[in-house]
C-alpha cells in the first residue's frame, strides 16, 4: 500500500500538525517504508502458531489483599511537628 501526499496532509490536519512541503515528503517516505515492512511481515506463514500476549511466560506477581489496621490518630499526631484539635498544623503556603 502506498501513502499519498494528500493522505499525509489529511492525517497531519487530524493531528493538528502544520507540515511544510519537505516534512510532508519525509513523512510520506517514512510511512511508506513502515507499510513496506508490514507487507513483508504479512507474507510470513503463521499457520499453526498460537497467538501470544507476551513474548515470555512471566506472570505478574500480586500479593493477596489483606485487611490490616491503620495508624492510630495519636501515633500520627505524635510524628507531626504541630497539631491542634486532632489535625496536623502546616504552614500557610497560599495567600
């Protein structure tokens, strides 16, 4: 499949890109090169090959969800430099 110059301009417009003539020609050349490679890949006989999601058999290791207690209010406030009425006091940063 060959990408035409109007197609490159159309895709650039959809992507909100402003391309000059040299850039359009370069993108047309690059896209045609990519599509040529894809055509070459489509010629490979893949009958009998099972489709895979990942190239390796690595599984994601997930720990089980367990309910644990959280930090108590007194422990949290003991770590704060200043606290008042059960809240941590921080310096004002927005005026």
